[in-house]
């Protein structure tokens, strides 16, 4: 018969051995799991796709929608077979009666023009679209018959600069000041392979101050030869912007000519 003391002495070592074996097994399992995890490739986290909303004719990159559309046409343009809607449009003579320029801003009667698109028809060959915000133009597109659309000709007002984009040339003024060059529009030879354009020749160039023509301006014919020159002062107030220029007392302009 084995005494209680002897039983205790023999039992404790057995328990210790069991515990030791259990710890070893758990350690091996843990190390095996870590090694298995190390062997697995790390999958990159999926990023949410950013939805890009294209800029439409009625809104800009800041998602500002233009609430109103108005249609104008040059006096004398009476092509009734045109797609242009004469019932809901105004001639430039009518425009001058209800619109005005005050402190450099475009007003309709007593209200500053804002969030407005102006569709202007010069003739059967030329029309332009101007976007107005807070009384000022922010963008203009000139569409020329026989050239592909969207137009390659535009005027952008951004960050105090005005960019004039032509096919082969670019010109810009800053804070309404600088040297401005404009060019005759090219013709598109879509039948040629590869398709090409005629060369653009300079049309006019001169200094601009506060968006008005200033000093000597040179005017060229389509051969690139100076046809005439003219001297301007700020008192002449010949604004180079559209639609501001339709209110010029001297040399009113109506969008762009060829």
C-alpha cells in the first residue's frame, strides 16, 4: 500500500511533465501559424474609385450650373432657313436697350448678369457661346463653319489671365494688360489624308491696358502684310472682351470675324 505522501510526490512530477509537453505543443503550433502567415502574400487594400464628372456646356469644373440661356444675333442677320430661333432671341440693337456695362460689369436692366450662357449668331459661318458669371465673361468658344467641333478657338478667363487659343498660336494678357495678338482662322482640309489645316496668319496686334486697346495697333491682311495702323488712348474705351465690346462707342465688335 502506498502512503498519501508517496502519492503526492509521484503525482506532481507527472503533472509538471504534462504541462511542459502542452507548452511545447502550443509553442510549435504558434510558430507554425506565424510561418504560414509570413508565407501568404499581402493583399493591397482596395481603394474606392473616384467618380469623374465630365464638364458639360452648362456647368464648370466647380459644378456651378448656368441657370439662364439667352440668344442674340447680329443686326441684319435674317436667314430664316437657319436653325437659329428668331422668336426667342434678340438682335444687338435690342440687346443694347436692355443691357449695359457698369463699372466693367454686364447688367441686364438693373441686375448684374450672372450664371448666364449667351449664344450669339454673327452670320451663317460664325457663332459663339459666352459664359457669364457675376457680370464678367469666364469663357468663350468661337465656332467656325467648316471646322470640326468642339471648336479649336476659345478665350478663357482664369486666375487674372485671359488666354486666346488659336490652332498654332496662343496669346494671353494678365490683369487686362499686355500685348495681344489675334490671327485669321485656318481652313480645315478634311478631304486630305492626313487631314490638315491652312496656316494661320496674324490679323492684329497691339498693347492692352485694363482690357482696352492702347497705343499703336497694327492690322494685317491675310498675306501677313501690314494693312494699316492706328493709335488708341484709354479715352477711346475700345474694350477687347465680348460681350463688353458691343457697347464700345468706337469700334463696336460683334464676336469674332474671320
